[in-house]
C-alpha cells in the first residue's frame, strides 16, 4: 500500500494486526491509516473480529520460556559463559573461562543441557555487578539502555538469526551480548559466540525475529554505582485463573501474613497500637482476620500475582481429588 509516500507492506500490516510490531512500525501503520480510508476499514474489521473471537474462546496464555536453555556450543564453550566473560572484560574485570565455568557448575547455575534463562547473569552478580532480567523488552529499550552505559545479553533462536536452518519449532537456545544498535541503518552488532569474529553485524529485522522466541528476554548489566534500577515485572494481564486456583488466594494471603508475623516474633516484635521501631511494636501483629482491609488487599494481590506468575511461566497447579 502506498499513500503519500508512507509505505505499509502486507507483511507489516499482518504483523500490526497480530500485535507484533515495534512502536516505530506501529506508528508507520497508524500514519498510513490516517491517509487511507481502505486501510482504516481493514483495521476496524480486524478489531471487531478479534473482539468477537474473544467472546467465543478463552484467552490463551503464552508462557514465558523461563526454563529454556541457552546452550548453543562451539568447541565445548557454552554461549552464556562466553557472553558473561565478554561483559566482565568490558568492565575491566579479568577472569578466565575455566573460572566462570567452575563457578557455574559449583553453584548449580549451569545445567546438563545449558544455562536456564533465569540463571543468565549470575556470574556477573558474583563479580559485584548489578543485574536485572526482563521479558517483553523492545528495540527502543535496547537503544536507551545501551546509551545509558549498560551491557546487555539477549537470548535468541540462533537458526533464525543466521537463516541457515528452518525448523518447525523454534526455541530460545542461544545467548548473545549486544554491542550497538542502529535503527536508521537496520543493523545490530553482537558478540555472538557462534561466530569466529569478535563482533558481528546483523540485519535488525533478523535479530528481532530470532529474539521473539524468548519473549524478548534481556539481561541488563552495569556497575552498582551506575545501575539505574527500573522495576519491570512480567506482564500478567493475559493470565486468568480457574475457580480452584482463585480459591487459593485467601489461603495464600493468610499464610503469608502468618510467615511475616512468625519472623517478626522471632525478632522480638510484639503488638502495639502504633508502629514503634525502637520498642519493636506494630499494630499488624494480630490474626489475619483482624487486619485492616488495606493490609488484606496487599496480601491478596501478592497471592493472586504469584499464582498468575506460576501459570505464565508454564507450570500447572492442580487440585488433588
């Protein structure tokens, strides 16, 4: 489609309708729609179909691949170990591959088939760097985080990045460190342990496609004095719970309060009408049923979010008959 020099390909439109476009591509489609009544009608009809389908079947939760393994090997060197070694050297921290490998095995971070996504960055933490992990990141996030001096590790499907293997099922199986990115030239430069080069440049579109297999998983690294912490919890808006799990909410909330109260009791805290840190007194040292609704709401929300997270991560909780 070509409208006043704004070009929207069928492939881009399809990705937009599926909700798989970046912020930049989304704006391109919306700008084109603003000048094309036919395109507006296509988007309107697709939206109505989506709403109708949502009433016919429950939403399907796409699990987060937390337990997937970054395990692409080259000469017996695991990709994540090499990426973390590369980043340590960027910060001037000298170490050896053998030391990192020994630490990974000793702490059970490295499994038989590779490094689980949730363990990527543990070696960097051990070397006194600050690390955060986030799913559903964007190209804009990468550009901004690099500009702020962070080092980044992404998990991808390496076959899609290299275009050398076509598989029915794609997996997030390979860690790469991101060196630089240029949206203008459609390029991203990576430290890719799979290649012979120190740094390799790829088409940004190929990287995005390969990166999608890990739900756009990103590990953000910096020194503790320069790290800017941005809380980025996993989105749980697409997760619904059946009645059995919803029943657990109150039980988990009440037990969470009991655990908190037991820990406080062991520390010498007792009941007091007002919180007093010097006397170790708190008005919350009461049975769960006597808590104000505001406190119960906090415990219930934490319980509900925990249950949803378990489901989002691909696990199931079933009621024993």
